C-alpha cells in the first residue's frame, strides 16, 4: 500500500523507519568507537536533522562541527564542481572524525571532503550517510555506515531539499520527476 503525506507525496521511509535505522547505526558507531572521543562533522544543510538524531543514539564523548559545500543549486541536477562555503571551526588533527552526510549520490562532495580532512591528519576518519545511491556514483567512495541504499530517485524531507524546500518533512519522500519548483 502506497503511503502519502499531507502534501500527496509518496513516503519512501517513514519517521519510524528512520528512527529505527538511525538507532541501529548509532549502536554500531558506539561499538566501533568505544572508549574514544569523536568529532561529528555535519555537512550543511541537509545532514542537520540526521546529525541531531544520530548523535543522540551514540554513547561516546562527542563534539560537533559543521562544513558547507556548494550544492545542487535550485533543481535536481548537480553542478559538478564542489566548493567549500563554510570551513571547520576547530582543527581535527589527531581526532576521530565522523563525517555525517544526508545522501551519498555521485560521491563528488564526500570525496572532496575526505581528501580535505585527511590533509589535516585526523586519528581516524569515518563516513556515515543516511542514504546511498550507488548507481549514481562518479567518484569511487563508500560510506562506513549507510542507513538505506536506494535506487536513482530524487528524495526530499528529513533535511533533504528540492530548491531549499521540504527539508522539514519528518518522513523521506519521493520528489516526482519534472515537478515545478
Ligand atoms: P554528491 O556530491 O553527488 O554525492 O551529492 C551529495 C549532495 O547532493 C547531498 O548532500 C545532497 O545535498 C544532494 N543530493 C543528492 N541527491 C539528492 C536527492 O535525491 N535529494 C536531495 N538532495 C540530493
């Protein structure tokens, strides 16, 4: 049975499904980093709700930092080039880093960020992404923690946008192709 939101959008993952999966990811990260300190780096803006929820399921001494990169622009197409719009507030040398991203698509953003962060010599660097679209990959990169692997759909909600809208939807929904802005 197809489930729809109040806006008539098809729900791909409900808030309950998201919460359950995020808790599982948090438990795994807690296990992997037991006894360590962690810097969680959120990629603005889409990863904000995921970082907020994930961080509260991780039982490790954690701090937050945020970066922002150039994004998809207004529609569903990538511009290709990645640019850093907001840098880290604090150095990560010698720290355990967890990069927290909403969706791993072409891999351009996370490849760029991984290279940038590795230049600072962290103690370890892991990537957590809520969604993964492996069929769209251009850069060879995998996340250490993946919430859900999805086909080539454009999704919105739970932080993810279409032309900056829909980030506050509590469920992850499918954006109909060719939708007006
Ligand atoms: P990548 O650099 O192509 O891997 O893309 C990463 C960024 O593209 C994500 O952080 C999102 O901001 C955006 N993006 C990719 N796919 C989607 C989608 O289906 N919905 C919303 N944003 C997306």
